[in-house]
C-alpha cells in the first residue's frame, strides 16, 4: 500500500539535549497542525475506482451486527468492529462509509473523534497508531436500505425483507470498511430480526439466540473475503439443507411460499459442484448455496458461499432450462474465480468474469450441446466492437458517472472468455487445463492480478507468452484466432425486435450469450 506522509514525533527515553527538545517541539507543532487540518478523503488509487480503499492498514476481521426493525424502508441499527494491522504510522484512519449516520467511534476502547470527507469516515484516535501495531475500531451507526440516487447495490429491498449486492463499490453504503478487493478479511455477522423472520449470511451458522420477540442469528466465515462479496439475507424465508460432494454442507435460502417450485432447480447444485471440481479441483469454501431473492435486481451475484439470484430467473418460463443452469454454473464458478482468488485491482475483473463465462459456456456445451466453438466464433465477430466500447479485456474503460456497474461490459464477459479460448488454442487443451487447476490452487484465499496469470501460464506452457497476452488482453483490435484463420469480425447486428414472447423469446435471450447481469449492464451503459 502507498504510504501516507505523516510527521513523526521523536520518542526517546532520558534527558534530551536542548537541540533535540527544540526539534521535538517543532515536530509536535507540525503534528498538531496536521491533526487540526480538515479531514481528507483517501484511496488506493485503483485505476477504475481511485477513491476506494485506504492506505496505512490491513484489515484482518470484521464483526458486523445489524438489528432489523421489521420494515425494509427504515434504517437498521448497526455496530461494525474492525480489527486491523497498522502498516504505517497513522494519526488518522480513513474508512469507506457513505450512507448512514455515525453515532460514535472507539479506537482500542477509547472514544475517538470523527468526521466525513467525500465518501470516507475519517477517525482520529486519542493516541497515534504506530507502524506494526494492531488496532480495533468500533463504529456505532445506522445502515440505510434506501438506495442513493444513481447508485446500484448495497441493501436490496425484497418483497419480504433485505439482501445485499455490494459489487463493485458499494459495500461502504452498508457498513464502514476498507472497500477494495485487495484487502480481504474474515467476517462475523450478528443479525437480529423480529419474530417470523430468518437471517442468513456468508459462512457457517453459529449461535441462534432468542430474546423476547426477536432472534439473533450468528454466522462466521472460515476463509477471508472481500467486502464486495458480503451477503446478509433477511426475510420470511426457509433454509433448505442438502449435502454436496465430499460431505459439503449446502444450504439454500428461498421464500417460503416458493419452496416447492424452486426445489427442482436447487437439487441440481451438488451435480454442478461435482462438475466444476472435475474441471478445476476441490470446492474452496466451507459451504455453498443459492439465495433466491424476491426482487427485481436485473442481475445475479456471486456473494461468497451464498450466491444471490433473482427468483424470476427460475420461475419465468421464457428462460430455457439449459440457460438457467448455465447461469447457475456461472455464479458457482466464481467461488473459485473471483471469490477464493480475488482481483488485486478492478482492472483484473476479466479474470473473474472471463473464467465464469468460460465455465458457463463449457457447461452448456457439455450438458446441453450448445456449441462452445459457435459461441466463441460469434464473440470473435463482435470482439472489436466490444473493445472499442469498453476497452480491451485487461484495460477496461472507467465507468460513466453514476453508473458504477458500467465496468461489467461484454468485453470482460464473452470478450474475456474469448481470450481463454485463444489461450487454449495457443497452448493446447492439456496445458490449459493444468493452468486452470494451478491458478486456483496457487492463489487460493488470496488476491492475484493479470501479471500473475501471465507468468503462471508461461510457466505451465514452458514458453514465454507475453506477446500473446499483450495482443489479446491489451490490444485495441482482436488478434487472429489460433487455429481459426477464417474467423473474421462480423458487421454490426441489426436491431432486435422490440418484443417477443414465450419460449422463443427465452431462446433468443439466451442465444445472445452472457448472463442476465451482462444484459442489464449493457443496457445501463
């Protein structure tokens, strides 16, 4: 992390010479001036989201407590406790938080002053925090489910409660945090709900404590997680349990009234996990399941161990069964690609979405005979247009103002899957499959970037692939496809009919390629 320049006051035992006393007094004066200066918003300088994250510390764990009032339009009472390692001397600590009222802040048990700057909560502890020390920050605040104008995500209101959708930059609308995927941490959730509601979160369940007419549900993760992958479901829900490969505990969260209708879809998950394990290795987490939300989000989301889905995807007959299953596999594959191995920066998003799209397409190819080659040929024909609109796969254009999910464009979905197809063509199927397994094994529970993938691919292939990746990941134009010299860029498609209905409509939707989220992201550009 970049170091934040801070004046340091000498600390020496014993009697100091006059010159040292004068020096210390001068340094103290500078320190007081710095402390009295207006708070400043900081960031890690991410190319796409420069204001996200904060320098000077590394979060090790979050403890989040939410109290739901029984009305999803009203703020939740919340307490966020952050444990972190201090990586540079800090007189102030910046947290990302922009959508709630802060009542009080403590640092290491002592009251601290706080102020806001941009989308940062700036905390000034009573005692400066030295490098290599540890700190605990406790923030008492509200967590507001009402969306900000022009912002997507945070708390999502469902017909019977709430769920979370924090990708890419909105976890800090829900709780104070270091909101960047490069700073993964362990999570504990305590969710208090009125009688008749069920709360579920990432990880495995702990205690269930009942007091009067309310219940507090506790969940803990066993693996580090990025803030954008946090999930809490509150609703009149039923939790369904089953067992996956190797005894993996699975749990699905569904609206109670839809339990019977959704069960056939949920029963497919163990087989899908087994299919993915056959491709890339053992499932990386302690549990998995689907959260079926009665909400119109326009996307599905790979929240760690509990993927978020729109209920309508499974109940609308316009979507073909093969397509729904491929979307399920898309979000499942993210548990390896994006969740276990998280992007070090948002420009590395292609590693998440390209791989998820790849396994989505491969599953459709193997299980429903929807040709991978046909899909990749169509993607190749559109690739130059995608690069022009959204940038090359590993150098995506920043989102437009007020459209933060605008980074989820076709260039990082089918455009990035096309890069993986070209790589398989270039190094051969056996080497490609070894690379995929090695990638999720080497970087499990950590972060990685595009350069890491390039180095590993070259090592597995036994030759330098830097020229290949430079052209395919950063080129303005799409390179020739290895093994398919006849593939060319297609002319722009004609406008689709404004309205189609029934099964044919679903087939046409699915034939366009990509996930539900892609279609929505493209509409929002």
